[in-house]
């Protein structure tokens, strides 16, 4: 099994917020990083193990990537956190990997991180097609659906890079 496809969509991006380092070079490098991830064996906890492998590859690829608690907390007052973060002097970019049906809490986390001033943008990784990761989750966020949902949320103003991965068995 392996990740065979990676697609992305920039939502709420402008030339102004592209200074966060989420330009086309970053997007292409992120896609390359994901395509290098080895998909877990069927007997492993696929969602958990796949998320860990993505985070491991980010650690290997990016010097400024962290999963340390002090870097991934959305807001110092709450215990919500992202899966990882790109840390630099001008801004922090959160990364969230979601292969379960609870994406609405992710949107809350995105808002907390943005309004606390700790995070200026988000990389949100979901499945392109849910059946390639876990066909039992009928409401798992999928790339096409999430792009439409995020675009409809008019109050959702900060930049987000939506990334969809497709796995082949």
C-alpha cells in the first residue's frame, strides 16, 4: 500500500498572506513529502499510523517543523492542539491530519489558533477518497467535500491549505 496521489487547494489565500511561506513551492514540497510516506499494513491501526508517518516525514523534511506541546497548542488557555506546526519568526502554520468523522472540532481549533494570534495559517490533510483509508467512516472528511464546506464559511478568513491524499491498496 502507498499514497499514490496528493492534491491541494488554497482557501482564503491572497498575495498578502502568501508571505507566510505557503506559496507554490511550499505546496509542491508538501505534496512530495506526503508521496514519500509508506502506507501502513492492513493489520495496523491505519489512521493513527498513517498520521504518525506523515508527521515523521515532516520532521525529516522541514527544519522548522515541531510536534512539541509548547508549539502545537492552539491557545495557551485551552488544551486544544494541532498535530504539528511549522514554526518561524513571522508566523506559525498549524498542521492537522483528519481521517476520522470529527472535522467540526477541527474548524473550532483553527479559529482558536488564529484568534489567539499563535497561528496564521493551517495545513489540513484529509483523504481524497475515504474508502482508501477507512470505508467504515461514512462521514469522514473528504477533499472535495471539505473544499466546498470551507469555501462556504464566510467568517473563516485565515489561509488554509487543504490537502487530499489518495491511497492505493
